[in-house]
C-alpha cells in the first residue's frame, strides 16, 4: 500500500512541476501503481494510460459539441 501511495503521489507531483496540476493525476497515478502491482506487467498501466489519453480529447470534443447545442 505504501508503494502505491508513493508512486501515485510522485506521478501527481511530476505533473504539477510540469505545469499540469489536476486531481485526476493523483487518481491516475494511484490506479496505475495498483494496476502494475496486480498485473505484474508494465504493459497494463501503459495501455490504461494510453486509453485514458485517448478518452480525454474525446470527452472534450463531446462537451464542446453538447455545449454548442449539438450543431
């Protein structure tokens, strides 16, 4: 449990230093650490990170479309 907390906090801190502070970074870091420990493979968190990065722009475009009235 301590490794997950340290890894997730480090992930979030690196995003803060990089100029992208957001609570989602802490949650994502904690989830990625947990996924790595459960799967014992770096491929699982990398794949999850990639899917998350694909979903973010899709959600932004969807929100823009919805806020514009579905034009």
